[in-house]
C-alpha cells in the first residue's frame, strides 16, 4: 500500500512538472501570427499611402509607386498583395488615419506612408497597431519595434544635376522652384547641394529660389518658373511634384532640371537631366525584412548614390559638352565614400573632366563659416533635420 502511495505521489509530481513546462512553452513561443517570426512570402500584404495619383505618370507619387512595382517584381508578389490608397492629403489627419485603417482591414502587414505630413498620424497608428509594421518617408520619427523612417541622400543627386545646370547657363542665373526654403532641411539641403554643384563648374553663377510653401501647387509651379525666366534665368531646377516648371522652361525657350522622375518626355526641348529616386531599393529591403522576421535589424534608412537609391536621369543631348565626364567623376567619389557634398573640400575640374579637390571653407550667404577648409562633411542629422541656411550664391526671391 505504501509503495502504491509513493508511486501515486511521483505520478502527480510529474503531471505538475509537465503542466508548468507546457505553460512555459505557450508563453515563451511567439503565437503563429506574430510577425516577429517572419511571414511567408505568399502571405505578405503591403499597403502604400500616396499623396497623389501614380497614374499621372511623372513626379513624386509615380516614382514611389514604381518602387512598389519594382519591389513586387523582385519578391514575386501578386497584385492582390498590394493595397494602394491614392490622393490622400497630408494635411488631413482623418483621411490619413482612414487610409491606414483601410490597409489594415485588408490584411496589410506593413504600411508605407510616403509624405512628410503623414508622420504624426503614422506614429499614432503604429502605437495603436503594434502587430503591423509602419514605414514613413522623409520624416524623422520612429520607435524600436514597428515604426521606422526612410529617406535618401538626394542632395548628392542634386549636386550632380547642378553640374549640368552650371555648364549650360549663359546668363549665370539659374532658377529653382522649391516646395519650401530654409524652413525644412530637406528642401534647404537640396537647394544648397544643387548650388554647390553649379559653382563647381561656374563660380560666377547665382541660384535664385522661389518657394511655394507647399509640396504640391501646380498653378504656382508654372507661375514661379515663368517669373524666374523673366528675371533672366536660363535654367530652371525644381523641388516640387509636377513637371510644370520644366514645361514652363520649354515654353520660355530655356532649359530645365527635373525632379523625382525623368521628365524629358514632358519637356523634351528643355530637359537636361533630373534628380531621381530608385525607391524599389528600399521597398524591397523593407518587405524582405518583414518576410524574414528581421525588421528590428533594419532600423532607419538613409541611402545614397553608393546604394543606387538616388541618381540622375540619363543626360539629354541638350547638355553642354563635358557634362557626362564631370558627373561621372563626382559619382565615383560618392560611390567610394571618399568625399561628400557639404565638406571643406571643394571640387573643380580639369579640361578632361577629371576632378580637382581643393580645401576651402563652406560658407553661407551671410559669410558665416559652416565647415572650415579641409573639414569633414556636416553630419547627417544636420542635412536631414536642422540645416536652415543657404550657402553663398543662393538668393531667395
């Protein structure tokens, strides 16, 4: 009898041990639908919030969507694995929230929000939906779990397009239609980089900026380009969504530098080149991270020329002789990571297009020294977040 009781006690003890072990397993192992363990490629669903309509065939939303298309092809996703929300105002938080919720309702595991004004709402929704990944373009907010930001060193591409503009201008007046001026580092750094590119081949040239105070204002994009042409600018660059400044340049019989997409089809008699994005580089990387369960290793993204994330469109026959050689020489430096735009090393060129590197102060248009001669480039945090001055040779009109 005593032996039977001992065996019974041991059996009960084993049952308790196995019960606790089973409980421990259920708590420690991630549930089947926990995206931290990865998601099969056939089950992934991607949402994207566009400020415009990619069907326009040019500009900001078009190039973002081309990136989504490229990612889809790279990863072998089906059409029903992509959810698009179009023409969502970035100043209407209710519309942004509704668009994101619609993506989630359709089963999206990751949502890309592509405009700066989407940032605050995206951050809010990331807190509300911790099992969905959120990735926001052009902003600076993020968390350590399900929300990051992504952008690129588009200033590098703008420097290269500045070379094309500086070699082409005969009036030494180059116009620039900008979404904003020094209020936002994104636009400010782009204008400055473009101007430095112009000055590398034409130190006498001045870049005249007109600010829209809006990311998209098609009417004034035309009107401001026309005003700059009337001032005597014979090349018009831009940081705005439509090809209207390029079309205005063509109508005025002058030249243009586009943005976002190759705008040579819209203004074939004006376009020299464009600063462009290859968004598929990031979109493929981000969605693959969700599939692999490696999102937390991804972090915030800031790719450049060396990553193939930003570039210049193929030069047209309207460019001045020697433009390609000079652009190629600077791209080689950027690819190698041996030089960057906002440093104390200025570039000039030999007649054959090869680069000459010379130490020199980087100064603003009030003669304040930003970087001393020979100094390293300003930090990324400045380029992305706090740059609020124009370099020498830039004037706001």
